[in-house]
C-alpha cells in the first residue's frame, strides 16, 4: 500500500517534525538520504520507521524496520532537499547518559546559530575524539536537517547534550576538568603557546558576539588564535576545529 | 529619480550579474549589504555604482560614487538575501598582477564546489597571511554572492587568481616554492610532523574526491591531518584552515 494523500494523518505527523518544537515534543527527527540513513542505521540510535518513495528498492538490511511507501508528491512534501533520494528515516532522539569518569574532553558551544557551523563542529569533534559536546542554550537545534547534513553523519557518533552551560561548567569543575574559553580578554594566551593535554573543556561562542561574559568568567583560562591584523576573525567552525586539532597533538 | 520598473534596461543588466557567465563577460559583480559594501569600499577594488532602495540614507563617504535609487519591489528583484538591507554595490572584478618574488605562501584549490567552503577558506587565507590563492578549474566562482557573504569581506583583501592548476604549479616550481598536497598516498606525512616554514604552496581538493591524481603527482610532498578511525573526514574548509594554521606557526 502506498500513501497517496498529503492529508494522511501519518504524513501530517511526519511533516510536523520539520519544526523544532514538534521534534522536542515528540522525541523524533527526520534523517534524509541514503548516506545519512545508512549512518544512523549503523549507529546506536534507533530508527522508528522508514519513509520510502514509491518504486525505490531498499537494501535487505532494512527488512526489520517498519517501512511506509509514499507517492512522489507526498515524498516531496516531506523532503527537505532540492533533489531528494527517496528515503527518510524517522529516528528517535538519543539520550546520552554522561559518565563523569570517562568524560575527559568536552566541547561547549555558547550560542552557535548557523546550522552549517554546528554541523562542521560536530564533524570535527568526532574527528578529534571529543567525549561530549554540550550545546548551550541559544545554540541551534542539532536535530535540524541542515545540521545533520553538515555533520555528514558524525552526529550519530559523537555524544552530546543540550542544556545550560553554567550548570554544565559547574559540574565539569567538580571533576577537575580545566576549562578554556576562546576569548580576547587580558589573560588570553595565544593557542600555539598552550600545551596539548588529556583533559579539557573548550568553549566557543556565537558567530557575532563570541562567548558570553558570564561564561568566560567561569573559565579557568582563555585562549585565542593569532591572526593577521587586517583579518576580522575566523569562521567559528574553523576556530573550534583548530583548537581541537591543537589540543589533540 | 527612482527606478520603478523591473523592465528598466539598467535593472535587467544588474540582474544578469546573478549569473556567472554574465559576470565573466561583463567584469562586474554585485556586493550586497552594509558590511560588505563598506569592506569593498575600503579595499583596493573599484565600485562602479551603488544600487539603493528608496528611503535609504547613505553615509557621506559614498557621495563620490554614482548612486541609483530603486523601489522596494525592484530592489527585491536584485537582492540575493532573504531580508535585504537596501544597498548593493556594483563592483569591478579585480585583476591581480602576481609578483613571483613576493609570492611565498600560496593556497591552491582543486575543485572546491561549495560556496560556503570557498568563502571560509578565503577568510582563513587572509587570517593566516596567504599571499595568493589559486582557484583551479572546477572551483566555484568566487564572485558568487554566497561565496562573498561567507568570506565576510576577506575576499576584498586576499589576492587570488582563477586558472589551470597544472600551469600554476609549474610556475611555482620554477620559483622553488615547495608544493604540498593534502592526500592519503603512501608518502603522506601526518601534519604535526611537518615543520612550519616560510615558503609553501598547499593544495586542497574537492569535497568528495579530494585533490585529483594529476595534481598530486605534481606535488613535492603530501600530508594528512590525523583523525579518529570512526571519522570519515573533516570539512574541507576546516582541513585547509588547520593546515594554514599549522604552517603559520
């Protein structure tokens, strides 16, 4: 049976997942395209069901997942890409239990707003073996389709939590994790002078305003990446990645 | 006088500049928004004229530039942003004369396709004091509005040329510039083991396929950024920036 109507109740429920408030309420999100669906399938995340465009052949490995076939028109209603590949997974939001003992390398995000930047940062966090990403209040929703695409699937492998940064930093301090904020205050050290380490929390901030004052005040130390005088700043995804690269050496 | 018709010849000419082939033929491009217009105004690039939405007040410093006021509807026709700021500069494409003697740090791009990635890379190239960017065939047009926005204005300050990479690499070799390609071939060295230097050309490649084989063959050496096993790769803008950061130290 193929779902043919955009008014179908199931279709309406799926479409609602385009919006953050409904993802928050329902606990599900959409993962679109062959590569990302395969990545989420092979991760620890759970897939509730697959939405498949008519005449699309699925690999055998997806046989145990509930499948709903829909017409091309219905699929286009649900797709969030310009040229769709005919497959969307309805995935369950993960719920990571944070173990303070094994959480040694933490990346904290203070109000990152661009989905592409957040995706790039999550991708780099996986590459540079971050144990946990803390997405502070004001950071774009990681379950946004643009974020997921920009992570190229890394989002399914790197643990993250959403919450209040102040609370998280207080917790990290209790576990003696040194906290570094990227900031240009008086005490700031140039990154090349900071030696690599095994334990750290690094805070990067909003594209326009950087890390907020109250958060900087909680940091043990601050650092900056030296750049040419005529350059205003680096892209925040780049800056975060350079710091992670440096700390990893 | 305010231009009120989308059929106005001048409006039609401006709108044509949304397309690469017309920018290539005319030698002009559009720069939109207050911040970018100010950046191009204070750079060595030339502004031919300003397109201004009716009821917008311009700063005195723009008095010497030809100004055309247009209605809100006409402006929206020309704007390439969702919420426009009412100002667009028609700028002349720069024509950089490359001086081999002072060109010591070169970044070569082999088929970068995403405008956001190219913009990020140009921004980092300015920050890490690259003397010249060579945009190889197959790389997205740098005069594309999305690229310009992603550079945040850095495009107006860092010299670049478009051309055949093979020809450029041959030229660089004549000047004894060591050429490094990012690649995972047998001879590749991990970036942290490569020592910083004053002279170099670095090649980064396409988002999906990396640097092409023929270009790698022209490189003196190759390098890679060590990443976690479960990570597929870094974003190319991030990878390029990390290499530039490392070489700058």
